[in-house]
């Protein structure tokens, strides 16, 4: 089982290895694939402090487009699952959508952005909550990072 938050980031890192040698042709080469992954994690409900044991299935649609100008890599992820509060026994429905996009130019520059929202809807009187993750990095043609941030927030609903 993989953890919920790191799964997309790991796929982007793997994709970086696949895109190291872009094609020189003027026509675009497109590769599309789908993957399914079982996930599990204990996440804290920020509204009441309770840990929620979560089991989910992740479906990823991965597209790689290679042209003479570089490579673009996109992952669109849908996650659906359930959770159980470890203190109250409350049940949750989990749905999540994320989009990750990476661009590698021929000059060695690289740009990646990831948006990921996890929505936990309770099936009782405990509060709903959202977990949001935003990541971005940019590497210039000299291989130096010029922008690098990760923002992780939780919200009560």
C-alpha cells in the first residue's frame, strides 16, 4: 500500500526519468496509460483531532507528449475510498482529484506543479474536512532550483 499524499509525487519523479531524452521530430509523440493503486493512510481530522484510518483506490491517467521543443507530462488522478475514525468509529467517504503537470524544455529547464484536494465527508455527526496539497518547483537551464515550495493545509467544513 502507498500513502495518499506521496503517490502522485513519486510518479512525477519516475516520469522525469522517462523524459530525459526528448525526440527531435517536429511531430508530437503521445503516450497515454492508466494505473490503479491501492492506498492507505492515517490522517488527522483537523476539526476534532481524531486520526482517520483510510483505505482508497487511486486511478491515474498519465499522458506524455514529446516534441522537438521538449516534453510535457500530465497526471490526472481520481481517488475514492472510505475512512474510519480511530476514536469515535465515525465513517467517512473520501474523494480526491489531483492534477500534476511537468514541462521539460530542450535547454534543460524544468517546471512542475501539483494540486491535490482530499475531501472527507462524514457519515454521522463528526465534522467533514478537506486536506489540500500544492507543490511547485522550477529548475533553470543551469540545473539550479529557482522556485521550490510545498503547501499542505487542512480545513474544517
